[in-house]
C-alpha cells in the first residue's frame, strides 16, 4: 500500500478495507498466528516439575492474554501503528525519521537502528525453522512411526519454500489471506469446543492471576515468562508491514479476527489441560478429535509456511532499506512483480537465510529445543523499538518527557523483564540468536565505518570541481581533445572532480561536449515525488551537476530517472551517452582507522557488492569502468 493511500486511509471504501484487512491476516499475522502450536506447551514445562495446580494453569493463560493485550494491542496496534514515516513502519523507517531531528543523538540512534535490524534478521532465521518443525510434529500423533521423519519432512518443506522465493509472492499472496483467515477460524472453533471442559478457565481474564503467580513463583515465574513471550512473537511484523496495508486494515484484522481467535484458542487449551492434565504433552493438537488431526496438521503446516514466507519477505524489504540507508553493501535486487515494487527477491539474503534455517533445523531437531533459543531476538527488537518510540513521541508528537515516560516506561520495564527471562535460556540455545544478531551488527558497523573512512581518505586527494572546470576550460596547448556526445560521471561527492573523470583525461586525453557530474542520494523518507527527484546545477557551458534523490524504499533506477530529466530540458541522447564509473581496488593498511580483521571484512564486503551498473540500472553497453588503488 502506498504512503498516499495510507494518509487517506479514513476515506477507504468498506470493500477495500475488507480486502486489505484480509491480506494483512496472511502477511502481518502469520507469525503470531502460529504461536498457539507451541507457546502454552512450553510455558507449562517450567511449572510441571512438581505437578500442575489449577491456579497455575489459569495463571499461565492469564499471563498470555495480558501479554497479548499490553504488548500487541496497546503498544503495536494502538500506539506504534501511528508512528509512521510517511506511511512506512519498522525499525529502519523509524530510524530514518528520527535522523532528521537527531539533536546530537546520532550515534545512539544508529546503534539502536543497527541492533533492531540485526535482531529482526535473526528472527527471520529462527521463525521458519521453529514454525515448520512445530507444525510437522503433529504427524507424531497421527502415526508415531513417522517421528523419525519429522526433520527430513521439515527440511524438504523449507528447501521448497526458499527455492520458490525467486518466483515472487504475487500468486501465492492471493491465497495467504484466506488460508490464514481459515487458520484463525479453526483456532477459535477448537478453543470454543474445549472451553466447556472447565469454565473455570474464564477466570484467566482477571489480571490478579497473572500478577499473583509472578509474585508467588519467584524465579520460576521469570523462567515461565520466557515461554509466555512466545505468545507475542511476530508483533514486530505488525509495524514493519505497515506500508503494505495501512493502519486501519491491520487494526481491523486484529480486533475482529486475530485477537479473539488467539484468546479463545489459549482459553480452550487451558480448559483442556484443567479437565485432562495428560493433555499437557501437546495441548494444541490434542484439542482436535482423531478424525480432524490430518486436516489440522496440513492447515498448521500451510499456516507456518505462510508465516515463514512473510518473515522472509520482511527481511528482503529490511535489507533493501539497509542498503539504501548505507548500512549494507549494494546487493542484487530482482523484482518479482511488474506492478508491485514491494515484491522483491535478494538472492544473497535468500541464500544466507536458507543456510541459517537449515543449520537450526538440523542442529536443534525439535520445536521444543528451538523454542528455548527463540525469544531473545524478538524481545531485543521490541526493547529497541520502545526506546526509539520514546524519542519519536518527544520529537515528532511533541510529548513532554513525563507524559512519554508514563506511557512508555511501563512497557519498557515489562519488555526488559521478558528479555531477562529469555536471557536465562542462553545456555539452552539462547546464544544462537545473540550470535546471529552480533554477526549482522558487525557487518553493518564495518560497512558504515569503512565507507566513512574511505570517503575521508579519498577527500585528501580530491580537486574541487569549480577550480578543475575553470582550469580545464582554459585554452592551452595541453587542452584535451573534444569529442561529441555526453559523459555522465557517477560520484558520491559532487563538490570534487570524480576520479573517473580525472583518469579519463589522464589516459584518454579527451573531454566530451557535455559532462554531467551525477550524485545519487537516499533521503530519510520512503519515496520521493517525481517533481522533487532531481536537482540540476549548471557549472559551466560544458559541465553540469545533477543530484538524483530516491527514498529508502525505492529502486534506484538511474536510466528511468534520467529519461524523465530529459523532458525537463537537460538535453542528451542516451545512445551517444557514456556512463563512467570509478572502480577502486582496496588494499588493507594496518595503520588505518580500523583493525586489520575489519579492513579485510570491509574489503570482502566491497568485493561482494553488486556491480553499480546493475544496481543503478544503467544501460549495459554504455558503461565504462576506470580503476584505481586505495589503501584503507
């Protein structure tokens, strides 16, 4: 959904609202919708060591209902969905917005943005592995002899999921909403059919049970919170996918279908265990009669594939934002839809996620083992979002510090308690998401730091553009030969003569009739209107400076932008135009501003980056690359 339609969300027709809400059920709520498969089962384990009491079962369900109410409903659905950057949500969108009014907090905000993005990418690895394993494990109840095949079946499903990414989600997307909506209806029906097992479970709506349980249980209460948190995993997707659907459809889907279905299902699982304590081994699948189990397993598997798909495509969008904001090197971006620019495929990211997911499935083998590793990346991302939201409401909504503190500090304290509860599971596999997030943070930090150092080093040898132009245009015996046509020189610094221009003069001794110094900039908003796309500055008769502006959600298609620019009066024929790119060979230097290992990592990232001519969509047969050595 575009930012324009987001801003006019109030004037949406009921029909459009319905279809967008249905679409959001599949994409936005897929992850949180698969939590009933394992959340209550995992929460029961820490307190089942000395037999379960009635009070404990009701208290666990109470904790789950209130976690959904406070964290998902209040924080995300009602508050954060309003904190948008021209219709776009998510950690990096929020970061881009806050950078406009950083007021000396730039380093802190950048650190938070990198941490939030890295934790989300960690989540994108764990979610497919955990969700698919937990769904396929239902096979055990139908045919115990198939238990040995759960990991191979899960691995095969995940291989197919990642292979099909390159075909795009357009066709599959049309089925996502209806299948996930059916999943939520089945969750609600299964829950309602078991609430009658023990109506006492309805006492879980009383927060007294949740609070007194935590006070009574002490250390075990904190351990239980780590498992209870599995109820709200996927809440970050609500915010990250804001731009696709808009605020109202996401809110309607939550209040009309998703929240009631989840609440009823958890109440049903609780009543089932109250009536039959043996059911605690797998309360979700044991809610279904034997004849309905195959249908439940198939539908659960479909729902987990959709949830995984949504997280993977979310990772693609996040990485594209990261590239455009300068956190990551350029990567190949393929478009899987002719009409929807949001449907993209990044082969590198797909490969990294696939290898990570397969490693997790083969290493942990069961959803029970993997559930202990889950939670840290999600709680960490939530804490980061709340801290950034505090800055947002102060600077963008002009809330006073006391008001912002009253609203957000209780949420932050609650999330820090959840984070602490999850950190207790570090030795049981919780170190995995920490390692994944740390690896992503190191990559982003290295790329940003290395790029800044490279700019600094090359700036010392740069020649200011105005003085270069005036000297080159003076008539002398050493003047270069003039050739017809247009030369476009890409550079990140429009104030200096580009290295490619200097090399061209030095080696070829020619100057084109028209020379354009082109700079491409990413602005801190999702999209740029065509009327604001370019800035043109005529330096001299032969030289002009052009600045192309793109939003962080846009494809940086330079050929298309230049074609539009020609209509405004900058005359050049694309068939007699050459694009000159400077290609640097980086050499590590032990005395540079980064440790040697970081130099090597930066150089490896730079070498692996997509070719600029591909990334910027330049005409392949019109590009000339000129190389130089730079010691970094």
